[in-house]
């Protein structure tokens, strides 16, 4: 005999509301996916030019993808992609380390001028990053980092150097973890580093993954800073700078479809990192405790 009481059916009004909500979300998702679907279709378009009278291509071809990795007469997309991946990986690791370190310090430690430092960091974070581009350029020029391989180091330094100022989201997450866990561990002889490594980090996988993803995606979508630092050094362009030039008047007719193919290609590493780490979003605090 089943001891579980049967759940009463939901009132018709609630079921209709749920159906309407799901229908609205489906329509919004469809609208959101249309531009992405169009970019993918354009990347396989066999005809050249920036304009097409039909949504679906009349001729399908892989020529645009082949062109990106074989035609280096104007754009060396392979080199741009390599530059971006190197910068993104370094920025991803360094920025996550800085953000977690600053967030843990301001969340768990109490020291003099703590609130003042938090206020200063918040004020600095309110100003857009492009306001410091010219100053950064001349600093790196003085150091000799605006030519050659040091350009990559300069971009990594700019992207990751100020990452700690954006500690607010990570700190808010750390604040939700009971400080009693820290105190109990320290009573057992754990150091601050051990507390961070063995308690805070396992419980904070969602926010760490979020920081990893945003830091990794940053160099792929930033144009202004990379353009200012690289200048005429095409060998060190990132994909954002190169793809922007594909849309200039003298190149757009020949490279527009290749631009769409490049957009599809650069989404692959970001999507791969997201798929590899998405399980940690659902793990949450309870899952980390079990582990």
C-alpha cells in the first residue's frame, strides 16, 4: 500500500500561468537564437559580399573556414587566434587568483583601513577601463613592451593587473559561507592558507568558475585596449582587432563571410570551457560539502 498521500492537482489557473511562462520563454529564446543562427549560416555561405537577399544561403561551402587558415595575404587569423588564446589563458589564471585572494582577504580578515580600501576599490571600479588606455600605453612604451613578444605580456598585465578591484561578486559569495567553519578549522591547527584551500575553495566552485569564464572571455571580445597597445604590429593582433578590420570598407566584400566563420570559431574555446565547468554551477555548497 502506498503511504504517500496523493498530491492534489494544480488549479487550472496555475497551470495556465506555467504554460504561458514557458511559452514566453520559448519565444524569447527563439528570438535570441536568430542572430546566432544567421551568423552560422553566413559562415557557410558560398557567395561573397556583405549583403544577401535571403536568410538561408543559396550556396553552401566550407571555403570561408578554409580561407581563414590558408589565406594570409591580408589577415593571419591563425596567429591572431594563437595570440588571443595565450593571453586569455594567462589572464584567466592570474585574474582568478587575484580576485579570489582579494575577496577572501576582505571577506574573512579584519584589519585597519579595510572599509576604506573597499570604498576606494569600488570607486575605481566605477570608472570604465578605457579611460586608462593612453596612460597604460605610454607606461608600457617607456618599459619597451609595445613591440615584439612583450606586447602579449603588456596585454596580460593590463587585463589581469586590475582584476582584484572586481572582487565584489566573489566577496559576496564568500560572505554567505559561515565563518564558524574557518574558526573550527583554525582551532584544529589550520592556517589561513589551508582554510582557503580546503574549505573556502571547495565551497566556492560556482563563483570561481564564473570568474574563470569571464576572465577567459575578456580578451576575445576586447577591441579598444588591444588596438591601442598593438598599433601597427599585426603579428600580435588579437581576434577582436583582426575581425574588426575585416569589416572595413576595403575588405568587407571579400572577408564578410570569413568574418562570420571567425565568429563561429572563436566561440568554440569559450563554449568548451563553459561545458567543461558548468557542472560546478549546480554543485553548489551542498555538493561541495559532500565532496
